[in-house]
C-alpha cells in the first residue's frame, strides 16, 4: 500500500462516486457560434434568430449530455 492509497482512504476519496460537477449547460458563446452557423446554413434568412438560438442550445445540450456519461 502506497502513501497515496493511505491518503485516499483517510480523506474518503476512495469512496467518492463519479464526478458530476461538470457543466450542465453550454456557454452563451458556444450557442451563439452554432446559431450563427445555422443562420448561414439556412441562407442568412432574417427573422429566424430565436429559432436558430433555441435549436443550437438544444443540440449542444444534447451533445453535452451524451459525452458527459
């Protein structure tokens, strides 16, 4: 048994479960970049900013939930 093993046992680190304190949501910048990509992909049509934003937020949140596990 190494010193690190002993320290982990005394601090309770060995009994900790999977880390779940990561980001739960994408940042505003990430959403904005993807929403702008949607805007350009859709032919730069005006008036769809909210739809593009919500679609980007939904897609990024979904991707983060997949890669979080």
